């Protein structure tokens, strides 16, 4: 009888132990869930950034100097000199930050040339590692493009030259070494390259550089003491996102305006952040130009969205003694709420204060017509191509320096369809050409996207159709040296979201393994 009596008691003890285990396990799961939930809530809250109302705009905006140049009597070329170098800059008084720059401690001078001129840029590398200089938005032969095949070794030099043969525009230059572009740009290697032409010179637009025609190079940064902090925070799959902005290397900047109308040449030189620019009082402005030059007509807007690498020219009207702030507003086209929060779409920044003087010089009205419509058109296309954007690569292939992905024929027009279904923001930049956006998700693009472009923003779920014409003289046909197409969120580019295309004459074929161009060891 004793064993029979003991079995129920043993069963009760086992059930009691199992109950205690289940309670303990439930408590552990609950604590774990609360911890995870708390961590997610903290990440969610910490991911939101706003500097609206936090600044006092104490610092006068620095204006990058115009680069000196001379005309070489032997070649007839306008010659510029650029030297990549290390330096230190006090963004905040008494706190020197280690930086890189062209011809100085941070950023570079503004290069300026006219359509029809032959230019030469003598690039020297004073850094401790190889880099390159890409002329973003410029129409030029692939050997002069400054992509990852034209790196300049430490102590080396490179002297690309080309004829400027495109309309007046706000272009820029920056490094393009494969796998390191984000780091080199973030350290300070960037500058503007302005083009002029006779047609734009005849327009009544603000044009006095640094006075009523102001370069606005916008970057987001984060500091760890005096040091640049370039780390990628958790969940930031777009790349580096800073917690404050600066313009032309100036924190908390203001610009004194002494003319009734001021032209702002906006450049998003950030490595990953997209901005939606407007003014703090929601005043309207005239959008007069995009990446590759002037629009046909000015467009009245209160916002203009720029992803990394994109440019816009806007003209804003001021009244005596008033102040307004160039601001970046939250954006709702990043996809779902998760992507908006962790890709910077919920963030807002006070970027630059404009301070009108007590009296202002009168400015003429903006012309009703700005430029002729002469971009590529779909009816001239000889073929189409499709590009699917993913972090894993474009069309499923990561960048390979030894592979030519596409071959196009000089003198032809093509239509490229680009799609982003990757669950995060991307954009798409094509070297050498200025394309026209034909469609955005099957619809005619809004007026602000109808001008010449070399970079286009593609939030998740977006499909665009682009018309591109690959023109130029015989020197543009080169089966051995490629141009690039890529996402200009530089973390994505460095990770392999880039491909290569060559331009050939009819009957030519691409060389299987692209050749390096330039003379990095001179």
C-alpha cells in the first residue's frame, strides 16, 4: 500500500514544480518582453531629431571662395588647382576638429567656368590614402569623370581636362573611391562647380556671388567632443544620420540679405539624409533650377525635397528688417512609419537664418521664361532598360570593378525604368548625362521634377521612367573606361549599390574588364 499512497503525492510534487517553472518562465518572458518593448521605445524616441527653435544663428555664413584660375597660353585651357589635404577647423570656438578639405581645412573653393571653355583641373592628393575627384553632373568623357577607376594615390596627381558643353547649372565635386566615398565626403571633401552661359547671363536673375547669389552646401553632422562622430546608429539602414546641420561648414549660421531677392543654390551634400526645404513662415519661393540647370519657367513652391547629391536653385523675396529661417520639414513619403522614423523622415532642422538689412536694393522681377526645352524625349528612344534597386545590389548584382553592366551607343536616346521596392529610401544617380523624368509611378512628374536632372529620389514603392541621351564627340566613345550609375546614399553606394556602363560607337563592343584611367602616380 505504501507505493500506491506515494504515487499521488509524487504527482502533486511534480505538478507543483511544473507550475513554479511555468510561472518563472512566464515572468521571464514578461520581463524580456518589457525590456524589448522598452528598448524599442527608447530607440524610437532616440531616433527623432529636431533643432527647430534651438539655435540662435550666432555665426555669419561662410562663403566658399571662388577658385583662382588662369588660361594656359599653350593649351588655351582655363586651369584650376585643387589639393586634397588634412587640416583642423574650429566649428565651435576652442575645439579644433580633424578635417579634410580642398585647398583648405574643410570643403573646397567654388570652381566657375563658362560654356564653350576648355577647362583643366590639376588635382593633387596630399592625404595619406588614395582618393578621387568626381565632377557630379558634368558632361565629360569617362576618362575625365573622376569615378572609382580614376583614383589618385597619396602624393600623386591627376589633370583631367574637357570642354564645357552644357547649360548654366549648379554642379559639384566630391571623392568617389569605391567603398570609401561616404567617409571621404563626410570628412569634408566637397565643393561647388558653377557653370555659366550666354543665355542665362541675359536673364534678370540674382548673380552676384556671395551677395544675392549664395551657395548653400547643407550637411548633417554629429560631434563626439571636438571629433566628428561618423558612426551608424542602430536601425539606420540608410547610413549616417547626424543630429545637427551646418551650411558651408558653418554651424548655427545666418546670412545678411541686402537685396530684395536672393538666390539660394541649395546642395544636399549629406551622405544619407534627405531634406524637405521650406521657410519657417511658410513663405512661397520661386524654384528656378534643378540639378542640371534652369527650368523652362519658374515654379512657385513652399517646399522642395532634395535627397543626397541633388541641387535646386530658389529665389526668395525679402522685406526690410525681416527674418526667416530656411528649414527642413518632416516628410511623409519614406514608406511606413518605421522607415520614416529610422531613415530621418520625421526629423526637422533649422538650417540657415536670412536677416534682411534695414534697407534693401531693389531687384527686378523673375523672368517668366528661363530656358528652352531641349532635353531627351521618349519618342527618340532606341531601347529601354530596367533597374531594380536593392541593398544587395542593382538588378541583384553588387558592384564589380571588373564587370561592365550595360553598354550604350553614342548619339542615342534610351528610356530607363528604375524601381525601388526595397522597404527603404534610395535614389539614383547617373554619371555624364542630364536626364528627363518622364513618369513617377505612372504619372506625369510635378513641375519641380521636369527640369534637367542627374539624381532622382525614390522612396520605397516608387518607379520612375527616365529619358537619357548619350551624346558628345568621338572622345565620349570609350569601350574600356566606364561611367557609373548608383544610389547616392553613400553607405548604399559603398556597399555595392552601383553599376558600370560604357559608351561605344556603333559596331564597338565593351571591353570585358574595364581599364583604370588617369595617371595616379604622376
